[in-house]
C-alpha cells in the first residue's frame, strides 16, 4: 500500500548509553546503517528530534523525579528513584539523552496527528517501563506515555496502544489505567516467569476504564505460530471494537529466539509478520494513523537491525522481502569493527510463519491464556469471548 511516513532520527540518540549493559546503543546505529544500505531511508522523511522540555515531561513524570534525574547526571554515585541500579545505572548527560528520545516521540506523534505523514517511527523510543516517579527496566523517561499524551492534548479522543515487547508494558498501562480514552494491549511472556512481574489477564483497568487494559500472558517457549495465534485472537478485535483515532505500537523485538534476556522463540520472520499486521490494522481501524516505537531487543547484530529495518520499510509502504540479501557493505563494516560472530545473510531466517486460528476450549497453556484474556476483557468491549469471529 502507498504510505507517507517519517522516521525521527539523530546520532544524538546514541548518547543514551548505560555502558556495559544489554541496552547498547549500537543496536540503533546498526539499524540505521542497514536501513540506509537497503534504501529504506530514501523512502522516509527523516526528521531530527529535539529534547522534550520540562513542561512536556511534567505531563508524564513528577517534578521531584525530573530533579533526581538531573542530579544523577552530575553525580556518578547517585542512587534513588530507580536510578543507580544494575538496570538503570547513571551516566553523565542522562537527563539530556533521555529527554531527546522523549522529545523525538512527541515530534513523531505530532507528525501523525497534524497529517504531515500517515506513519511515524522512533526506533529509539518505546521506553515503556519508566513510571511517574522512578526509572525501571532500562527506561528513564517514558516516551510512549509522552507520545500518547501529545496526541490526546492535540485533540485525539481515543488511542489504541499495542505493545509486542517480550516484557509487559507496565509503565504505559499504569499511566492510563483509569483513562477510558486509551486502550492498552500488551502481549508478553508470562509475568510469573519474567520481569516486571505484572501483566496478568486480571489487570483490566479501573473505573470508567475497566476493560481498556488487555494483557496476554504467553508461556515461555512460544514461537511464531503460537504468538501469531494469540495476536490474531485478541488484538484486531479489541482494537476495532475500541475505534481509535490513532494506533500506537511498541515494537520491541526481544521476543526473538536468540534474545539473551527472555524465553520466547520468535524468528525475525515472525516479528516481520507482526509488524505487517499492525500496519494493516492501522489502516483498517485508525484511518491509517500509526505511531510506532522501538523498545526492547538485545540481539544487537542478528535480530534488532533486521527487525527494525523491516519496521521502517513497512511504515514506508515498501516492505522488504525476507529473502533479500543483507548488503555486504553492512557486514563488511561489522567485520572491520572486529565482530567475529555469525552474521545474517538475508533479511529473514527462512521461516514461513503460520498460525492455526484460536478456537475456544483449547487445553494448551497458550490457548488457556488466550481464553483468559478474552473472558476478562472482551465482554467489557462489547465482544463475545467465545466467538472466534470477534
């Protein structure tokens, strides 16, 4: 399909750097290099970010927390508010680097809402664990919440947020748990087996927002077919029933079978298929308005660059075939930098994702999980939890 799209990018994003840490900014650099070599950036309106100002950040975080992040940037011994931990170590410029990513997501939101483009992507964004008053899970400022608040403040009435990261999108859910204008859907590894320990189907929102928090807790070992079955059984029906003005997605790719921090088994091909279906859903349910972020993903060379290049290409309206060769200029550059591991040769992994439709009454852990989610939320969205057509 023909699409207009922007990507928010600047090498300043690479300053969000915890040092020896899974969240290595090289994953962003390698994604942009790969997308450039494949001509993807030529089909996008590439815009630079600018830092979110304090007024913007106060729509997401407390003044006390913003002050703490500033202090942490000047004091390497700082500890508190979730900072100075193994997950969120402090570094010089932590406030500025975090504000730049958040500001980029706000710009992407305005690009979509103002009609400059149909789709906007910020691969550095998706920092979905940060809470109002503390850092969490490699996330300092919650740029996703800022992006959604930017849309709401600009006039959007209903936002659907779909999070496909392997970890529960807890910070975004918490921010909108009592806000009926925002539907949050998260598909993630079962929280009894993985950080952050939240995201059970029983978490459905509160008050007027009851039914607008939707959580699919996937068993460890879920691969392409099971993941897609769960996605198709929950996400399209819920989003269409909600009727959003904009679809916002967090496209973390730590669901990959080689990811060192989790235990799902998706391939790059399965992740590519998920992104394709999110794109299609934006056109079907949200008038084509799609705001997409990166997120988790710690396969720095073999997963993240390919999957997020697919994200950028999909947003441009010109997807990349999975059998496309990875450019030799990209792999040569990695060899020159001393990388000695196995490098990907094509943009896919030779898999053809297929999913049998979900039907009620399945006995597997996965099918029981799907049923639990549908029974918890679908009636509140006006859907029949036992009708696979919904």
